[in-house]
């Protein structure tokens, strides 16, 4: 994983750390079409985030792996 993606992953996971967010909000903030900056895809692939339904809404939150990644980077 490149240092740029690593840095962006840390930023994204820090942004998610205070609490779960709606999937649409996460996509607006973090989705990119640039193949070199695949932050969302990398977070999913590494198991750092999870998608789930709450009150009929698709939500995104940190997994234990995501919390551990943040702990190692801070």
C-alpha cells in the first residue's frame, strides 16, 4: 500500500472513528474514480470498515481491524 493511500486511509478512519455514518455520506466524502487513490476500496478490502443496516439505512462503521490500524498510526 502506498504512503499516500496509507495517509488517506488514516484520515478516512479518523473521520469515521467518532461514530457510524450513512453510506451515502461516506461515498460523497471518500469515493474516487482515480485508480491511484482507492481509499474506499482499500478500506473495504483490508476489512477496516463494515457496511450494515440500521433503522432501514445503509451505514458504515469501523471494524476492530480499522480501530487497530488507527491505533498503530497515531
